């Protein structure tokens, strides 16, 4: 039996992102993946603005952007559009990219950081004690057991880790199934976001930008099957709903998606965590699945690393569940409502629903909420303290300080202390006492797209504001900074040295 610090189960986007975060922080980990080979799958295809910001904070956004196709709006229903261009972000769009493209970027980062991906390794048992977790594995060389201090289950909707934990997975399965396929069209529609619907079903076509489109079809009353749809079946569905198949000529991938709305009652079980689809599954409406999983990974990774290194406060690791479980719950609620609106069968009710949505979205105050939800900008976490700053727990503003972008400063995976005061004493204090764990960014704010910036703020490794302060004398600010650093980052290095 070998021993590792962390075993990550599942080499999808969530598992790869968790492992990359841990390895960046110097934590040894291995990924166990049931699939023997890298799969060229495209199940998830929409990368949100917030996910792109998180990837930017690790220097990965440009590589994902190069593989994708930018669209300025989403279409949650036929002829109903949600515009991303007003977002205060350099990523004011949704990126359409095959899941394999996003996985490829994350997998390359894992390899660069020394993470081993053990393919063909299926988890068949799991037990834990006060000191670690034993994972029983069936692999090509026979059964074996691996031991680790912690395990993170990122192994999808049918998670073996969740099964071995006997974790409650609460919710429903929709009595519908979707035909998903990546197809090449000889005569594609001119609409960038194409949708058709009638009493027979719904048809969506979304361009990848590489000559292929994602075809999403739902036929009312179609018989269920576990077999992947054929090219002929995809074409027939399109002809029934949209009146034609747009020169359907080739299919590189297809699957039949049985949609569910379920969430694990807990995300933490002692030394074992659930993330991504292992923790929550929902309808594909709004393209939230992979984005929520990567958000889980970015939240958990730095907290678990700090706990293993011994620099985390005692309360920190429990905040993975307390912060991310409500996010997952909200995603389930909103995508359920979107899905039910799309699945209305009555032609008259369809028209009423779409008219109501278009009318409501014509009001900017209403349009803003779905824009922020789909982009991931609505995600925030409960702030700590009695009188927290208004930005505490929220996405850190997209700023450049002293010529350095905050995203660039975050690429080490450490906390960033931003000091935009003239004196700069808070930055000097953080550098002297926490230099090994905190990056400092000091100087005047030369660029911002998010309004006013606090005088001093402590930004978490996942790009959310841990603490901030405006005004006050230098002495008072420095005292507050010291308290915030001690609360979030443990004892200063001058004491622990």
C-alpha cells in the first residue's frame, strides 16, 4: 500500500482543476480515472465569463479561448436572448468550446505540475479513519489499495466515491431525454444561436466555430433508450421539429442525455469531499454544469492545500461545503425553472411563456439578473466578521494596480494583498510577516472596470475578496490588516520560523 497526500477520483474538468490547484500549492496528488483512454467528448460546451476569469487567474484562459468560439448572448428559449456584452469583465461573452478542449488545457497543466493520471483505475471500495483514507482500486494490473490523507470525488453523476460513502443524493429524474450530437452541416442556419420549437419538440444548433455544431433535440413522446443516437435519428428529429436537417453530413460524437436534478446532502464526509457532478447534477439549461464544477474545484483546492500545509485556520475546510452547497442548490433551482419553461408542450403556453420572457428581459433591471447568473457573477460567499466590507465574499474587481493585473498576481495560487494607498504600509506589513504565503500588489489603481476599489483588500486564491477596508489612519489600517491576515492565513512566518 502506497501513501499520498490527496487522491482525486475522476479526470474530467473538475478533477483536473482540483489536482492542478493542489499541485500548484506543492501538494502531492494522483488522479484515478476509470476510463482507460482520454475521451474526445464534448458533453459540456459553454464556458462562462466567471470560469474564464478563474482560468485567467491561473494563466489558462488564453489557451481555452484559442480553442473556442465566442458568442455575445445566450438563448434560454426560442427567440429569447440574454446579452453578455454589458458585463464588467474582459470576458463579456460565453465561450463555446468542446469539453475535450477545456480538459486538454487542464490536463496539460496537471502534467506540467507533475500530477500523475492513473487511467483504467476504477474505485471499488473506500474506508477512512482519523488519519487517512484507503481506496480500493481495480486496475489493469489487478486489485490494489492506495492510501491518502484526503480523497476528492469528482467522478461524475454516477460517482463511485459517493456510492461508497452511501451519501444521500436527493432529487428527481426528469421524464425526458435529449439527443445530443456534434454534427457537420452542409447548409447551416445563418443564426448564430438557432432554436426551433413546436408541439413535437425543441431543436437547438450551437456553432463550435470549427465547422461543427452542437445539435440538441428533444422529441415529445419519444421512446427511451440507452443507446447513443445514430446520424439518421438525429436528422429525423431535426426534420420533425425544424422542418429540415440543414445538410446533416457527419457526426463525430453523440449521446442520449437523461436529465436529473439531484444534489448530495453534504459535500464533506470527514476526509472525503464531493465536487462537480458527483455533488450535483441538473438539466443542461444555461450550460452551468462544468462551470459549477470548476467553481467547486477552485474553492476546495486552496483550502485543502492550506490545511495539509498547516497554515489554514481550523474553520477553513468546513467552508467548502457551507459556501459551495448553496451555490449548487441555486443552480439546481434556476436550471429546473428554465428547463420546465422550455419543455412546455402546449403551443399556446409556449407563446405566452416566450412573450413573457421577452417582455421581462426588455427591462434592464430584470435582464441583469439572468445575465449575472449565467455568467457566474452572482456567486458570492458569506463574509466573516461583525461589520464586513461590502465587497467581502464577492468576486474581486478586475483591476490593474501599479501596472500589474490582479489576475496575474493570483497565478501563484496564493492570497493577494492589494494596497492602493499612498503610504503602502499594509503591503509592507504583509510582505514582512506573510511573504511566503501572500503576494503583495501595491500602487495606484491604473485600470478598473468595476467601480470603486477598497484602499486595502485581501483577495483569496480563488479570486474572491476575503477582507477589505476603506479609510482610517495608517495605524488603524495596519492593525486591521494584521488581524485579517492572522484570521485567514494563520500565524505569521516571523512567529513560526
